[in-house]
C-alpha cells in the first residue's frame, strides 16, 4: 500500500513538473514612432566632451499613427571620442562612410510610458556623434541600428526582458522596435 502510494505521488509530481516549464514565454514585438521634434536639454557638465556630461530628452510616441505615450530619458558621457576603443564599425550600416573621430560612448536610460498600459525601462551604451560644431546635442547616425536592453517594466509589461532597437530616420524621427518577453 505504501509503495503504491509513493509511486502515485511520484507520477503525480512528474506530471505537475512537466507542465511547469513546457510553455516558453511568447516573444512580442511593438513598433513605436518618435517624431523629429524631440525635446532636449543642453549638455550639462564640465565642458564639451567631458566624462559625466548629462543630456536629457523626451518625446511623444505613436503606434500606427496613433499617440500612445511618451519617451523620457537621459544619457551620460562615459567615453569621449578621443578614448573610444571598442568596435564602432559594428554599429554603422554597411556602405555608410562615417568619421569615427566624432563618436563618443554615452550610457543611456529611457522609459517608454504607454498610456494606461505601463512602461518599459531601457538601459545600455550608445555610440553617438558628439560634435558641437554640428549639433549641441549628441545624436545617432541615420539608419544606424543601436540596440539597448529592456531591463524591466510596469503594468502589463511587468517582468519585461528583451531589447529595443532604435533607428534614426532621414527626417530626424526615430523608429523604436521593442522585442520582448514577459517572463
């Protein structure tokens, strides 16, 4: 009787455990558009190209032409152009000619706040043009895809993990493609 009971418990446990990881989280994708009119602050800090300079920004977000929320963020200069020592070529589209001496590494955090749904939290390093003679704010090269990590979320995006790929379009707007799992 005891052996039969223990065998039954073992079978029941195996059935329960087999159902516990059998369905992997579904990968979801959201494409958001950020208009060219991004609100920026001028660089704060210690002078042009100084480590620790801060730049904050914000913009409206839309999905399929419909307003859905706002993007807020900030970036901190962590490696000036004179010290960039990692593979910048991997972030530049094939065939595009780029003057690498103008790029700096900025650590960037962003929040995508989506009305009545929650938010995504984004973080990572970006390779941006930092050239005061061209623009007072750091910017991405047109069409350069620069992924950052989705490190969490709130509301319906609680436990989100994945990446957002930002692309600066010819007109100065951005396309933000979020690929994530809710696990």
